[in-house]
C-alpha cells in the first residue's frame, strides 16, 4: 500500500515544521550531491529556515563566487552593479563628512579662515566660546574633586598625629615611665631603669618650654 498524499500547505505546528524542513533539506542536498557526481553538474543551493538560519550547498568543483560570476555571464545580468553604486555613494558621503570635520578642526585652530563670511566667523566664535566654557567647567570640577581628596588626606594625617600625641602623653603619665633630660633631648625611659628592654623615644628639648609645648611641636 502506497503512502497517502500530503496536502501541500504551511505546517502550523512549529516542531513538526522544523522536523519536516530538516528532513527535506537533507533530501534536497543529497539529490544535489548526486547530480554533481553523476552528471558532472555545478550545483548551488542556498536555503533560509523560518528562523533565519542559513543552509547552503555548493559543488566541490566550484566556489560560490565563481558560480555567481558564471551565472551573471550566462544570464547577462549584473548582480553587483547596484550594490557597487551604493558603496560608491556611501564612500563619497563619508569622504565629504570627513573633509568637513577636518576643515572645522583647522578653523578651530585658527587656520583656513580665508573666505569665511562674517556670519560664519560669528558662528565659529560662538562654538569656540561654548567649548571654552565647557572646558573651564570641567577644569573647576576636577580641581574641586582633587581639593576634597587632599583635604580628606590632611584630616586623616592630622587625626593620626593627634592620636600619636595622646598615646605619647598617656605613656609619659604612666608611673612606670619617666622623662629624662639627656643633653638637650628628652628621653622616655622606664622608671626602673630597664630601658634597654624597650626602644627609647626622644623629643628635641626647646629651652624654656613646657612638656605640653613639646607635644604640640612633635
């Protein structure tokens, strides 16, 4: 019993449609390969699925470019003429834009001003003024940001310095420590004279000043 005829219409079920496409695509490619081998034919197939995926077959004896070149020659058609013209038009447009930008750059540098009318010069002056305002605004913003950063660093260093002074004062006021005048330098040492076990801290002695003054100078 032969198979029943299949009605040729779009398959609505997406899964079934993809399965059918895959099977029939492989069948067509197999036939194209057989034509190439059996008949020494030059075959090219280009297919796009409903999802936009490209599938193609080209006989191994010819390249895709050679195939279309031979098609143009045989059918007397030009596949690339309109495309080439569009490329040329796009190239001319981009070249014109590039030349215009280069001219504007030279004019902003004070060059190529000959031939400019008064309105053009006024417009250029306005652009330069606007650009200068933006540059100054950016410069002020950068200076402000850097100044804030430096102020934070200074406050941090001042806080560290204050903490060190408080720590030093607490050590000196500790009964285990003493302050010894050593030929113009104050030396903090252990009261029990076991200072060889600890590093000494020296502060330069300013004659006539109190120890609080030394802390402020430290």
